[in-house]
């Protein structure tokens, strides 16, 4: 049975999620997070991609991407995941031990400005929701941290949002996200539908 063809249309915003196989730890040390972000940066030179937000968690990662042309999303993510898998196996000496990722990445199209803001909030507050930090901006492996405290090189990887940032964004980001809003995003991820 063949795989369902992915939607990969330029000019649309996508929420991309990829989990480690068996939900094991993908990132164990700061160097692991840095290596992954370096691969993302390298991949931008081959496939230009607008990165709007991200959050890397110990066993998975979220990216909010805005490709310019049809097919760019797949090309970019193929380069990132293939390079990361090869380097991960080489660095951990696990070549031949199986898959790094659970399966193909999930990519969900974002359908409106309101959904975009809810999604970015969901992604950027992921570490706070998991209890890893008291405030979302304290997690060093997220776009909100990079926008506030990152070096010029780190901030260069991020692009402007297609909608204005809400006033008092940090306060809104750190305020508890409604259970219904979070649940709708989780359901969309599980069903692989926008």
C-alpha cells in the first residue's frame, strides 16, 4: 500500500512535528540541541525556508515553517532529518541499530491568522507546559528564547511572522492556554489534519 501524498504548497504555513523512535530521548545534552540547530542552519543554504517558530523538546521537536515554493517543505525536511539521522548514529555509535525517528514527520497546514497565533503559542510554550522551565522564554531551545536573548547569528535563522505579534505577547504566552485550545491542536496532530 502506498503512502498518502503530502500537501507541500508554497506560501502556506505548516506545523511540523517529529518524534524520536519509542519516544526515547533525542536530545540528551546541550550539544545535541546545538547540533540539530546547526543542521537546520546548514539546510537553509540548500533549501531556503522561512522558520517562524520552533521548540525542541527532549524527545521531539516542533517547527513552524513557511515555504516559498511548492515542494520546498519536503526538500528542507528531508535534508534536515537525513543529515540529523546520519550524524546522530555516527556520534552515538548506533549505526545499524534502527530508526532515530518514529516515522515520517507530521506536517499540518495552518488555515488562518487566528490558528497561526494559537499554534505559535502552543509551540513556544511547550517546555513550560511540560514543567521544564517556569517561563516559556527560559527554554534555550525555543524561538521565543532566541528572539529575546539569542545572538545575531541565532536570530538570523528566524523570519518575521505573517501576522503582527499580539501586544503583551510574553504575558499571553506564559498565561495558561485553554484546555480546549490545546486539545484541538493535539487532536489535529493525532489525526494529521489542519
